[in-house]
């Protein structure tokens, strides 16, 4: 990577530190805890900050600390639970907004810089190249049609920015990929730029059909898709799915991969009845589940 210190220094003021406090009764605290640190990127000088949703999900209060200057209280104004982004607003004008690279083609092998907060008044930088562009699926009912994987590890808390060498934000750094040494996943900035108007007006993306949600953690095996974990009191839990269940079919449609499960599930909306066939204790069982609404289940308290 060939980036001068002056170039990197110019990018730093648009990255902020986030500190979210979540009421202990919120369902997300079982996995994410009730106090979370994160990074954010200023996308509008009027005080709009983009981050990853898991940092602020359910937060009662969010504090924003710029690299220089006093802390501010932030309001969560929009959340995209399917893609995993959240938008915050602070009451401060004249913040240093980052340039967004939406509409520009990202290429494999392209040099990139990941910048994230590592604490109040602290920002760290990591360099690398784009190593993969394409589908990315994960066990928490998550599928990106085009994720950005780079050899630049996330240098701080989730929600920082992946910059190209033109100084534009290419993506929001979501997480390190433990199975791939020194690699991180970034959510392409297009997912924000294309829906910014909807997010600001409605607090969510209304042009995308609502997706049914199970509340399971799905792992792919040679035999198929197994329920490796389940959200307490989520739709799957209430319907009778259990850890260890091997999902055979959904509404009589065979499910052999995690991607097939997600695509089949997302053809249905919250509130629809779903019929699963699962193998449990060497028996084939039929389980009826009412699809849930992830955003409603994890709504702000």
C-alpha cells in the first residue's frame, strides 16, 4: 500500500468513537452485552454518522467522541437489520464528512485502508488489498450479495471505514474474519448511499420486501443445515425448533445449504406460517413456525 502519512491524516477526523449503553433486559445483551464500543464514520457535515447496527442495537444512550473535541449524545435515526447498518445523528454542524465512493467499481487487488476507533481520542489504521468481492453468508441469518473482503484487518472497533486511495469510503468495516488470517469484511457503501433517503425518512429501508426471521444460528454441514443456536423467545424457539435440529425442508422445499435456507425463508414475510421438516434424535419431525420480524424483536427500548 502506497499512502502518505499526510493522506491518512486527512481522513482521520471523519472517524469517531461510539459508546453505547443498552438496557440489560434488551434481547441483544445475551450475545452482545449491555455496554458496547464502536466506530462510526461521518457521512454528512450536519451530524449524520454511519456505523454497524450491532453496536447500537437496543441502545438507550449512545455517546459519540470525535478524535478532537467534546463528547456528544447521539440519536439512532435508522437501522437496516438485513444489511447490518445503522445511522446516528448528533446536534453538531460542521463535522468533517468523508467522501463516499458509491457508484465506483471496487476491484480485486485494489489497495485499501481500514480506519477505526480504538478508544476515545484514539484511531488506528491498517492497510491491505481487496481479496474477494462476492456473496458473503454468515450464521446469524445473514447474506450479503456482494461483500468486500480485504487483507486489511479491522484495526479497532466495528463500524470504521474502508477507504480507497482516492480518499473515498468504499465500505463500512463490520468484523474480522477469524477463519481467514488478517482479513476483514466490509459492507459496501452502496447499501447506504442507495437507500439514504428512505433511511432518513422512514428509519428503515421500505423498498425492500420484509423478510421472515427465525432467530436461529445456522451452521452448514455436509449433511445439511443444523440449528447450532437459538435466540431465546424468538420465532424458532416459540415454534419448537431446538439446537441440534437438522433442517431438511421448508414448506416442502428441500434445504441442503445455508444459502438455500435463507433464500427460501426470505420469500416469506413476517407473520406467515412456515412448515419445517427436521431430523431430531433420528426421527423426522414437522415443526410449525410463524415467521418473525427481526427489527420488531430487537426494536429500540
